């Protein structure tokens, strides 16, 4: 819980935030539910301050549910994580927003406190879906490093 004071007015918010650190560089993005975007902006968060200046449109009806903000020239990288199968999972879940930082810190934001088993399971579904994409990204990066190391050690 936290409270924002504005003169004589105050508003108290309750949020649950799950944070995971993948400890690797990843494409940064912010995924906001359409209905929650304005309220989160009112809480003082600024997408532009963190250089999330581009809004992208994704396939299907995903844009009816979410707005996706990225840093300039990172769309292709972001799409390696926000694949159609991940988008379908996210559409089915209510009340969650996501942020991935370029340092690999992954946040899931939920309105209110997580008190029900179903809500906790929903968060696990999100983590599982995106973790699989992060794992694939890690594997691709490792293969590129291994290939570069092999090429540099080849005497011919």
C-alpha cells in the first residue's frame, strides 16, 4: 500500500509487484492493460522518462487488450518475447501489467493484493510463458558467443 498526497487530497493504492531478475540483457518493454493505463500514469509513472517512447501494434486483437511501449529501434527484439502464444496467454488473464527492463529485470504488476490461489496461479502462468522465451533468447545468445569463440580459436 502507498499513498500519494496532493495538497489536501490523498489517494491510497494497493498493488502487488512480482520482480524476477533474469541477470542478462533483454529487450525492454512495458505492457499496459488498456483500462489501467490512465490510472497508472496518474500514479506518477512516466513511460517517456524511461525512454519507452514508441508504441507498437501487435497482431490479432492484442491491441484491444494491451498497449505495448518500447524503446526506439527495439521492436524486432521485443517480438522475440511477445510471440503470438504469449499474447494469447496474456489476453486471458485480467488485471496484470508487465515490464521488462534492458537489464533483464521482469516485473508483473497487479491491482490490489494477491490473496486468492487463482491470482497467484495466473502470475505463475505469466512467468512460465515469458521465462520460456527468455530461455530461448539466452540459448541463441550463447550459441552466437560459442560460434564466435570457435571462429576466433580456429587457426585457419
